[in-house]
C-alpha cells in the first residue's frame, strides 16, 4: 500500500539539548593552533570529510574517475575511511545519514529493505521496489539500480564518498541529487588480515574479518565476511519475544591479476543473505475513545495520538510502552543478493583504458504486518526480484596542463514484482458477521519492468593560466523502459474469509523513452598552495518512472496511476572554497548551492476506496538552496576536532496534484527529508602509553532539524528536531585492540519512519530508531 510516507519522522519533541562544549571547541579552536605539531604515528584518522589533510596523510578519492586529493576536487564531498566508519558504528547504507550533513537516509520498511536517500533535499519518498531514487549508489563503480539491492551490509571497506549535487556528467542517470561511492578493500601484495568481534545489549553480536595476500607473483586475493545477529529492541507482546533485530551474513571475494606493469584485472564477487522476522512499526490509535462505536470516528489530536490515548478502527487502544508491538505474523523477511564486478585497467603510456562490467541479482520477500497488531487490519507481502547488467568503457589521460576522460555506458535491468495486500479481514470480529462484505478486500499485483539505458560522456580540464583551470563536461543519455501492470482485486462476500471472484484492475503495458543531455561548466582558481576556489554550473537528469505500488480499484485513479511520470531535470549553481592552513592544523571548506528543479518526481498519498495510495506525479517547479560547511582543527598534538554543518531551505514552488480532490495544491510546501539544519560533530584524542600501546577516545554528536514527511507536510508524520550522541574508548596493545562503545548515549526517542493510516484504519505507524545500545569489542590484526 502507500508506504512512501514511512520516513524519518515522528510527532512530539525529541531531546534537543545541544552538546555546546563540543560546538565551542570545534568552532573556536583557540590560540594553540600556531603550536600544532605533526600528527603522531598511529593516530586515528578522523572520520570526515571534505578535508584533504587529516591524520598522517591526504584523503585520496576517485570522484572524478581518477585518483585525486579530495582538496583538489571542485565538488562537495564527504569521504570516510572504512576504519572510521567501523568505529562510528556505520554498518549499513542507512547509517550514513547520521554522519553526513544535508543527507538523510531512512529505512521506510526497516533494516534489510531499501533505503530512502535524500541529499540536499533531493530524494524519492516512496518504497516501491521499481523506483530508483535520484541519488546513485555505486559499489566498486557498479551502479545498483534496484532499490532493494541497496540495503547491503558495509564491511571491509576502503572508503565511502558522498558526492553532493548533480553528477550527471560522469555518473549519468538518476544522480540529479548526488551519488554515493562505496569502495571495497582490495587484495594486497603482502599477507595481512584481521578478525573483529563485538557483543552488546539485546544479545547483539557481530563477527567480521578479512584475509588478503599474494597467491603468486602476479595474482593476489582477498576474502572478507561479516555475520550479524541481534534479538532486537522491540518487544512483541503477542509472540512473547523481541523483534527488530538482525540475522544476516555477507561474503566477498576479490582477485587482482597483474600480468604486466600496465595491466590490472580485478574481479570482485559477493553474496549476502537475510532471514529473520521483519522490523515492525509501532501502532498508535488515532480515533477518540467512544467515537468509533457511533459510526463517525473522531480523529484525535497529534499530541493525544502520540501519547497513546486513542484507539484504532477496531477500537483497540495503543500500548503506552516504548518499543512495544503486538504483531501476529511469523513469516520471515528473506533477502538474497549476489553479484560480480570485473574491472580491467590498461595503461599503455599516458593513456588509460578502463572497462567495468557488472551483474547483480537481488530477491526479496517482506511479509509486512503494517498495523503491528494481532488483528488483520492491513497486511502486505512485498516480493520482488531483479537482474541487472552494466558495462562501461572509458579512456582517460592526465597531463600537466590538462586532463580528460571519455566513455560509453550501457545498462539492462529486468525487475519483477509479486506483491499483495489484505485489508480489514478481521472487521467482522468487531462489528458483527457480514460487516466486511464489500469492504474487506485483497489485491494481487504481478508487474514487470524492463529498462535499457545508453550513454556517451566526456569531461576535461584545461589550465587557462597557472592558477585558473576550465572544466567542461557533457553526457548524452537515452533510456527505454516498459512496465507491465497486472492487478486483480476481490472483496469479502458472505462473511469473514469469503470472497468474490477475482476482478481485473489492470492488465496493460506502458512504455516510455527519454533522452537528455547533461553538462558541467566550471572554473577552478588556486591562488596559492592549500587554497582552491571554484564555481560550477551543472545539470542533472532522472529518467521517467512508473508507479510500482498497488492500484486503486477506482478506474479513473487506476488509469492515472498507470501513467508514466516525466523525467526530472535540475540546474545547479555552486561556489565553494577548500583550504588547508596553519601547517595543516586547520582545514576549512565551504560551499553555497542553488538547485532549480523542473518536473521533480514526487509520490504523494491520496485517498482511495481502499485507503491512502501512492500517486506518482511531477512537481512543475521546485528549488533548494543552502550551504555545506566543514571545519577540522588539530589544536594540540593527537587531538582532532571536526564539525560539519548543513544549511538547507527547500520549497515546492508549483505542485498541483490534480488527482487529489481533497488538497490538490501543495505549492509552497517544504520538501521531504529536508531539515533546515543538520550537524555532525566529532572529537578524537589519541594517547600513546608505550611503544606499541595507546588509548583512543572518541565522541560524536549528530543533530537533525525538524523534517516533514512528504509533499503534504502532514503534522501526524513530522519528525521534530533531535540530537544523538555516541562514544567509544579503545585500548591498543600491539596488534590487539579492545574497545567499548555506547550509541545513542542520551537514549533519544525518535522515529526513522512513520505512516499516516488514519483514513480508514485509525492509526499512525512510527518506526522508532534503536534506543541506547552499548557493547564491547576485540579486534586482532595479523
């Protein structure tokens, strides 16, 4: 059903007490800066971000398809090493939202399912398995098109790069908001490895490891794995057990073959599996007690709903206890993902030829108890599988005064949906035999989407003067897509669990073709070492799309849902500066941006005979603007303070949803997942206590301002501002590291998703983030 509204929101004020001491320390470094000594050997590399001079060396990224110091790249980037991510507890794509500013990542359907990623206010607030968002996800340069394939475990990574703003030239379709690159650790020329084990509350355990080394003079290999288990932080009173836990494993194998100095062949294969009870939402009744029996339920206030003072359509009260559910479903969430990426790099002279070939298969079955109650109000089975193949071939050259890259790209994907819902099947239990006749229903959808995309691209940089460089790039994309709708519905007739014959809702095929040219124009100015100023004009493109959710039994609404939405286009203006000064003691980066969107793709909930449904539509015009600010300071030896701040203002300038007769005009509303202020603060202190012993202290805090749910800005699904804080201490003794950690130190109570089901079911469904968690770990390197 309409799950797009399950996003990072809840009602009621969350804790907003700012850790002011850290803010002051990070933003006002003090007089000690001029006395900073170089970082000590063994010091932990700070987690973030755009800064290029951190710890012992510079951050090297491949955001522009070549290796560069991050401070030389005229793009707003936050880069994180794999080691830093591990220490911060960032173990899935959804966790990136807590350490990257102007970025929100939520799991509308819980862990193990597709993430909803928003960068600078640009995202896609829907959980249909066929709708790729406008922020591209890449693993080892392979684009993951199927949304459900993006919920992978993050383990044994070299780094993660978060690119903000359109990346339409080098990355292409579906990057109108940005892109995230996950780069896995590669085979090494010497033997090495590690084993890492952790245990925490809720019987949570993780064991991961890797081994890497040469197999011959020309061949090396790496094998890595992770195994997660947790009983979970929700308590299911109906099943008398904990839920919202983990039970999954992932494996990766890499081979690197270097037969000659100028030829490298890398093959990376992976497989992962999830098999556990799915996450569940809370169940908050939203009708005033005593009003349901009258036949005209009265909707509770927002405050009363979230205070568990109301009932649902079955007149059942809410459980006032936090993290308490009562789901009766026992089927398991099952996800299988496997794939392979092959990369061939040949460098004859100054030219480098690179081929990246990838294949990925993903299959998911999610038995969602949408109402999280013992009674059948709304239950949805989400089933899908996808096969994706991509091929990229590019050539690049780097010289003293210029560099360029050019290439071609192809993508083919076939995605199948097998999904059904059942609503109000137990209504006769509460309102008498036959009460559900003509009302209770089941729908079955069997859909197929086929996508073929082609592109040719190029980008170059040329030194106009010793300090001024011109950047020009372009990409032409052509896309063909078809979507087969096959949907049937049946209604209760003759009492509970008796139904009419299946009636056809839709049996049709829709097609679309899109072509677009994206470009980048920029000027880079480097007046002195350690300073880069830049200005860019870029465009982005996201291809047309189809609504892969359930169809309304109303013929007019169903016809509207089957129409493809037009491509969205963005023009972005950005100016920025990247600086490193005071003998690398301070790194300060800032960027101002303005995004002008036309035909932005949105999903909005509208009333229907079977409850709220998703409708895909185009907002004629939208805009976002704001700033990304990054400061890293090393005031004294072994101490690193960092602060990232995101400022954001968003607006739907013109959005008239003609298919919604209740509130058709959403013009002026704020975009979803768009807090006006977001921050990430971190302090790290390395204390050597011997030749090979040290203590590392780490503290971090994340702030997210108030966020609206979707284009409706619904007050029943609005997440108020909140802070979360994490802490970690580690003792290193030679190759052994012992650690202890606390996450969500203040036990902040906030939702990562919420769905307004008041009409007709009488409840709101928040999906709450984990409470305070803590544990210990041990890691040995060899």
